[in-house]
C-alpha cells in the first residue's frame, strides 16, 4: 500500500518534471491540483448532506480522472472544535480548494481563508465574505414547495408534518416552502412543525415522528440530516403494522432509507454533489473567481424532487406543472 | 505508603500503554497501517508549531473539566453534570464579553467570574437536592445537562441574539486570545486560558490540602459518617463541593467562549468537554498534577487523531483508544481494591492514617 503510493508519487513527480522541462507551466500546476472537503460531525456516511458532498467530489474525481487521496480527499470532524484544525491542515498540506460542508463552518472558513490567501475555499449553505471564498447556497424553499404539494395530495387525513433539524435560515426555507406548497393544494391543511434541535440524533427524530404520526399526520417531511434516519425507522415500524404513513426525504434520494417497506414518498434533493462538483471543476479549470455567492435553485438544477415510483401520475403531473411555474418565475416561493 | 504512590503512577501509565496497544490491534484488524497511523498521530501532535498550539488550546478546557469532576470526587460525589455547567459558563462568559464596555483589567476577570458563578449555580441544584432530599447526584446532574443544552440555546436565540448560528464575537477587552501565542504557533487558536487552567490546578491543590474547608471536604469523601461524628456538616460540604466543582466547570466553558471560539454557537448536541473531563479525572487519579497531564494526553490524542485521517484511519479510532485507557484505569483500581482487601491489618492502619492526614 505504502509502496504503491511511493511508486505513484515518483511517477507523478517524474511526469511533472518532464512536463516542466517541456516548458508547459500551466499544465504542471494543474497536474497536482487537489481539492478536499471537511465533513462536519455527521460524517461522510450521514446518508444526507456530507455524503452528497462527498459523492460530488467523487464524481468530480471520475470526470477529471484523478484518484482519491491524490486529487481529492476529505477530513472528518468529531466536534466543532475540530473544524479549524482540519481546514488549516488541508490548506497547509497544499490543497488548492478546500470545502467546508455546512453552514456552521462560517467563522472557521473566515479565519482560515484569511491566513491562507493562496488557497481557495468554499462553504456550502452559508455566505462568507473573502476574495478567496466561494459561497454555495441553495433555494431550498423551491424544492420544499414541490414536497408540500406531494404531501398535501397524498395525505388522507389532511394532516402532514415537518421536522426540522434546528431553527435556522436554511431550515426555515425548507419549512416555508413546504407549508406554501401544501397550502397551495389545500388551504385548510394542518401542518405540524417541530424542531429536533439536533442533526445527528436519530432517536430524537424517531420520538418526534412517533408523536406526529400518533396525532394523525400521515406524511412527514424532514429537513434534519442524520436525525431524519429515526423518522424512517418510525415510519417503517408503523407501515409493518399496517398504517399508511410516508416520509419525504431530504438532501438526497432517500428511497433506500425507506426500504423494504417503501415509506419514502419522494425526496427533496439538494444537489450538493452537483454544486460541489461544479465548483471543483471550475477551480481546476482556473475559472473560480472567489468572493462570489453561487445560488443553486430549481432553474440551476440545484434543487428538485425525486420522481419516485411511489407518486401517483396525478401527483407527478401536478409536480411537473409546479416545477415549470417555479422555473419560469410564475410562482415565487416564500423564504420564511 | 510508598507502594501506594507507586501504584498511583504505575496504573495510569500502564493503562495508556495498553490502550495504545489495543488501538494498534484495532488498526491492524481494520486493515490499516498501524505504524503509519501512529506516525501521523505523533506528527499531528508535535510535528508542527500549529498542532502543538492546537493541542495546548484543547488542553485548557479539559484541565478545568477534569478538575471539576475530580473536585466533586474528592468529596465522594460524582458530578456528571460538568457538560451542562460548561454550557452555562460558556454562555454567561460570552454574554458578559459582548454586553459591556470595560477595561481589560475589569472586563476579563468579570467574564471569568461570571462563568464560574454560572457553573456554580448550575451545580448547586444537584448539590442541594443531594444534601437535602438525598436524590442521587448522578441522575440529577445528568438531567441538568439536558436542561442546560436547551435552555442556553433558547436564551441565546431570545435574548443574546444569534446571526448565522452564533453570537457576536466577544469584545477584545474580555478575550483570552493572545496574538503572541497565536503567532508563536503559526496561527493556532492557542490563548492565555492555558495559564489560567494551570493556575486553577494549583488552586485546586491549595483548597483541598491547605485549608480547613478542603480537609472537611476530603473527610466527607473518605467517610461520611465519621465526618459527621467528628462534627462536620455533611450537607454543607456536599453543596460546597458541588458549587466549587461547578466553578471549575463554568470556567471550562469560559475557555471556549473567551478563548477558542470567542463566541457561542447554538449547540445541536453536547460539546463533549464535560464528558471528557470524567475520563481526565479518572486517568489523573483526581490529583491536580495528574489531571493536567491527563488533559494534555487527551487533548493530544484528539488533535493528533485528526491527522490520522490522512492515511485513511477514521478519527473515531482515538475514541476507542481513550475508551480502552479508561477501562484499563478502572480495572486497575479494581485490582488494587482486591489487593487491598487481602492485605488486611496493615492496610486498616494505613487507611485511618490516610484519612487523618
């Protein structure tokens, strides 16, 4: 393993040296181009946000033909205290572009980006100022609007639920969009809203979901990261006992999490992967300016709902129509 | 007596070695290169000025949290509520840090005192419940953690003001940050708190071994009934022990609020500082020097562990190593207990001498 790496390394060194000898300076720089991300506490297998970002980096690697560990890599954080050492370590290690996955990275990206002016940084879900920082945000409300439509059309009790991770801007956009979508179908629909105050506590998600389903909601939309996994558990248990309940997933296609009982109605996908791959690709091509905020909405293919088999044709048609209206600007979805 | 001291040092050291050995076995079993892993761990602690700075930075709150647990333990109490006391201390420190405009000589001490008092107040609740109603402090102090977690989030949102998930940055006059230390360590977040922490370890020693109060606290820890018989108020000492323990814990929060972060974020889950404090106190044998050394070790493992990822080793491995160290320390004490029980007469004399020291 170690030896292989050494061989690869020396091969790389020789080839870059060769290129340099040919006087191809530009090529040489991009040969060793590397991007890296720092995952938050959820980790890259959180079946949600971090995982999506990591999939984006892997897609980028595949497209550019670079290997994990050389062209792209990640570092995991055990606690918030670890964000800054991780970011700093990557910048020190010579990464050209460093992603902070999640809005809680804002202060740390601000600090570290001012210390490493030659490194590009990117933050997902938040806006940080700095000439070497690219901010990536999404119009979550647009995707959640479609989820609201699907939920309102699917429910038999005219009662649906929303479970958020924490009360903050991003999650507020999900909530506002979901409620607007549901009310657009049925203005009298009951929407229960609850926050878990945690993005990594499946047991809390399960407890809250049990309460909501118990009170009569039959479709729950969650925007709670890892906490959401508990909601799936609860829904699957109820489905096994014959209750007709559903979950709408978040961030990525969560159909798998609802299997084998099939409780995932659809998922609001936030294409963190696409945005991350897009920004990484731009950086490698030398097109990343820095100091910009990129907003990925439905129009930019940054948010969408999964056209799942669970949805009836009627719902699907309605979603298609709504999506066109959102893209054309005919419907403007509230953010709060 | 000599044997006692020998055990006291031998068991922790042996536990560390065994814990690291188990870590190596786990790495090999997981298909990782243990040699490379430990090299990265070493490099991640000592390799660069930055990592040394970050290790020392992470040490300060751990010293306080360890002292908090150890102090209560000396009175025979188990303060698992350090985590919650850290949170309220953190919040009050930041609140004082951002709301007042005062010269540093007043502002910084005020913020530190505020954090200590907040921790003390929070710890007093399980203390009083224990002393007056005999409610077990483990249960109440754990529950106080949850109350602290959600209450601080709510107060931050409602009264202190949150933008981007965090409060404003504390004023410079209340900050523990040191440009000198930061530049010395290549822009790490090392701050003056480490000096306060070491000072606190000395205060810990002074209170427990040089004052009447400390004598009483320890007496209650050795034998409640005997202490009561000797005319000491067990109730008063239980509450006091919790309160002082809470001061240390609250100051651990101040380390984060005025040092590491200079603000407070909404916490979705516990910081882990308080729980690590239990491990620090256990490994440090509730002794101030032991606590400082154990805090250094755990801080190093936590910071160095981040580097192990560069060779693909998950940072959770560090948690496994720490867990095994604790298991070995605890079982080491258990073994000692058994040895003590078999060496009867001599030991009896020793215990009574120890108590009267």
